[in-house]
C-alpha cells in the first residue's frame, strides 16, 4: 500500500533466504539463528529450538569435527546434548556423503556452550529494520513469525485467532488481537500468560493505535507485527491493515 513511509522493503517468502542469507556466502560472525532439532521423516530435522544461538565462526567439515558433532547437534536448545537417537541424520548413502561434506559453523548457546553445527540446521534471524515478508501459506507464516522474532523483540499479532502462532513466539512481550470474542476466549484459556484483545483494528482510530503501543510498552525499533486476517477479510482490508501498521506503528518487521 502507499503510505507516508516508503522506506520498507518487500520480500516474498521464496526470496527470504536469497535476499538475506545466500547459501553460497558464509554467515557473518555473531549472526543470531534458530536451530532445527528433532528429526522428521527421511531423517530430516523439523522442530525449532526454543532458544536462539549465535554464530562464532564457520568451519569446514573434517574428520575431527564429523565424529563428535552428531550427538552435540541433538541439543535441547540450552546447550546440553541429548541422547535421544544415535542414528545418522540422513536416510541414504548420497545424503550421508552430502552431510559429511557440509560445512559446519561454530555456534554458542545461551548457556555459553559452543558446538559445531551443520549450516543446513541453522535458520538465521533477520536483523534488518523495516522489512515486510509476504507469505502465502499459514504454515510458512507461522514459521517465519517464530524464527524471526528475537527474544528482545515485542510481538503483536493481528488476527491471532486461537493463539497457535503467538503461543509459539518467544519475545519480551506479546499481544494478540482478534475481532472474534470466541477466538479470544479460547486463546486466553489456552495461553494464559499472553494478553489477547478483542478488537476490530480496522474500525479503530489512529489515536487508539498509537495509545495501544504506549499503554502496552511496545517500542517501534524492536517491534514485530504478524498480520493473519486474509482468510476472513477482503484483500483491500488486508492492504488497509498493513497501511495502518506501517504508518502508525512503524515496526521493525511485518
């Protein structure tokens, strides 16, 4: 949408990695990342660690690191390795060879422990200001909200529904907004530590939008806003909601 603030950049879901974290380039030192943990089908890691890690340096795989990293990669996200599974992370010979040749990056966990982790298991967190990510599917939207919200960020979700997304986001403060009283009631019961607000943001005034940030102690420099109302609104309503968010809240990431 056209707004008074044109400094935001738009990126489609498919462009996130190529625009911000090209795989052919090493991650810069001190890049915060989320870590893929548990194995899914075909030996793939699927679930996210509850905490972020920081890259210290990038290291190529060699005999000395390959043998001692498989167990350490099965961390619970706090820096302590687990013994849930000693099988290789891949399901066939070709994948095993690829994994053995994949570069590993030394990272530090919140508790201070350091490990060498495969690059493919790290999901770097966007640090840039004034970024808009356009996501077509709910599952991808949910993943991006979880990955790219830093612990020091504030997170507001417009269209929080039953709280399935905001309930998994780790942030300094959170707020869910939905126009459905039923959804707000269910979300409040399921996620009692999160504040949910029953409001139709498109009928509220500019003063209301401004006052909400102040009263909830959100700051724009570390504010993430998720908008998930397209299933219940016409596209023009989504554009208007985004316009208001950009003009009146000016978040770091939408």
